[in-house]
């Protein structure tokens, strides 16, 4: 079972950016902005319950499951 939390994904990206800054690619303003974004992600209550658990499937199964939804005609609203 895979646990997908959008906060973890966003924080991981911010972490990679901060590592690049740590090695000299960016300056203080960049680092402070990333830290502010991290604080905002952690404070965002709409993301608190956004995580999902998903099963890993092979490519053929994944495509079959996805295409059943994607290939449906759009319903008129």
C-alpha cells in the first residue's frame, strides 16, 4: 500500500530546492521564500486530510483502470 500525502510531495520538492540553495545555486531571498512556502503548506488545513492510500499495480492494469474513466463520454451539466 502506498501512502500519498500531497504535503509530503510538496515538502520534498521544497527540500530539493533548499539543497540546491545550500550548495550555492540560490541566495538568502530564495531560501527564505522556500521556508515561508513550507510553513504555508504545513498550516494549510485543506491539505490536512488530503492523503490517500493506493495500491501499486502493473502498467496494463493501471491503464485499464485509468482508461475506463478517461474514455467515458463527458456528461452534460
